[in-house]
């Protein structure tokens, strides 16, 4: 799939990359290939002045998949995980914690360890304080009496 993305980018045929991403790539995203595709989408978005929306869709789906399978990815592809842009990695971890917050405290501990091991994270306590403040400022939905 990565080579197909390279070819579509190389030939620059109008609409081909969008068709390829929407019909062939996105439906086949799984825990095995989401990091590779995520890195390709980031590379395309950063290098192109005007990236098609399909590249943002691909990035979104890869982040979603990575957050759903973060524990598995962390154990199998730790090095690749740490290559990801810091902001994207934080988004993946935030979504993963949101998914697992009610039932999987071991996974949450592992997510924090990823942040601690990331060489780009300068001050983990500053990041954790930022996350705590973000949680406190969120509005709680529903009636609690």
C-alpha cells in the first residue's frame, strides 16, 4: 500500500490519490500498517503546499486505528511509534486513554511510559499538568444530582 501511495504521488494524476486512498487504502488500515501509512500521510501533508483532503482523512483514520491498538503497537512496533511527530503521538495517546480509561489501567500506565521514553518530550510534568488542566476544563455532559 505504501508503494501505491508513492506511485500516486509521483504521477500526480488528478484525483488518483483521492480515489486510491478512499477506496483501497482506508478500508484496509489495520494495526500492522497504520504507522507506516500515518508517516506517509504526515510526510505528504508537510511537504505539499496544498494537500488534498484525502490525505487528512488518511491521517485521521491512521490516528484512530493507532489509538485503538496502541497497546499492541507499543509492544510490537515501539521504535516506529517513537518516530511519530510529538503532537500526533500525544493525540494518539489522548485518544487511547479516552478509549481505555474506564477499564484498562495497565494500558494507561504503558501510555505514560511511551511519553516518558519519547526523546522529543522535554518536560513530562508540564505535559501531564497541561492534560490535567484540559480535563478539568471540559464540560461534563448529563445530569448528575
